[in-house]
C-alpha cells in the first residue's frame, strides 16, 4: 500500500521520510506510555519497552507511515500542479 512515486516525480528524500516516521512514532509512543502507565507500574523498564515497541513499530510501519507518505505525495503533487 506504500505509494509509488510516478516516473516524473522523485521519491521523497530521506529527510522527509525521517520526519514522517517521527511524526507517526512519537504520538504512538506517548499514547503507549500513557496506556502502559496505567497497569504496568511494577514492570521492569525492559519489559515495558518490549511491549511498547511490539505495538508501536508494526502500527507505524504498516499503517501510519504509509498514510503520512501518501498524504505527503498527494500534497506535493497538488502543490506541484499549481506551480506549473
């Protein structure tokens, strides 16, 4: 489901992809910490990190990063057509 760049449009830069990845991971980590804090108070930090990353990484990689990337491509395509 990852959008493929059109032949006339280059792929987003590594910097854009890094920002989009951070924009998806940061809110997921904040939400995850909030949820885990409610019932994982006595857990070791390693176990908390394991559970958190087991949830955050797949959600970010398979759901949120592709959505943000798709939105970025649509936005830049729309802005690009307006400039021509």
